[in-house]
C-alpha cells in the first residue's frame, strides 16, 4: 500500500521521511518525484508499506502533523506510482 505525502518542503530527504514512517511499521520504499526538466522535487512523496494495517496506522498518526518542519497531508495513494519512463514518453500532438 502506498501513501501519498503532500506539502513537503523541497529539501525533504528520503531518510527523514523513512524515519518518520518507520515508527509505524516496515517501509518498503520512499520515492520523492522530481520535475523532469528542473530535477527539483515536486513537494510530495510516496511511502510504500508491505502491510496495509501499518500503512493505515501511519496515515492515521501522521496526517496533519509536522514532518520536515511543515504540516503534511498523508493519505492512501489513489493511483500506483508512475515509472520515470512514463514521464519521458512523447505525448504526440
């Protein structure tokens, strides 16, 4: 189960995010998407848990709390994370 973490500062690190979420269970992956052209973080991240119960607990405990110095929004991601190659494909037109 992937959680979407919004409102992250641009200087947030994978390690900071992982540390916060590991308090609630095993974290399989943390991914901070970056803009394809500028290579800057987009201000959100995906945190993947193998156990749905641990993901739910993390969502409940961390939503609307301070992480990396700001209040973040945490919710179950509605879509699967896109592979970086998805963003490199031409769109035509």
